[in-house]
C-alpha cells in the first residue's frame, strides 16, 4: 500500500503540471489525488508496522 501512495503522489505531480498549462480541472484533480495519498499513507504505515517479521 506504500507503493500505491507513492504512485498517487507521482500522478498528482503530473496532474499539477498539466494544470499549470491546461485547464484548472487538472489542478483540482491533483489536489484530490494528493489528499487520497495522504489518507492512505498512515493506513499503510500502520499495516506495515503491524506485520511481524520472523526472527
């Protein structure tokens, strides 16, 4: 899930650049994607911390 959050950040960056040169809709979409990534990142961190690795 950490990779999904990272991929969403990359997608948001691309959308933000598109928003600079294109319609404002891309900028708003970028903000929504960043918020989604921000929600998923702590969830992924908690899931990863909960996993026990064999010693």
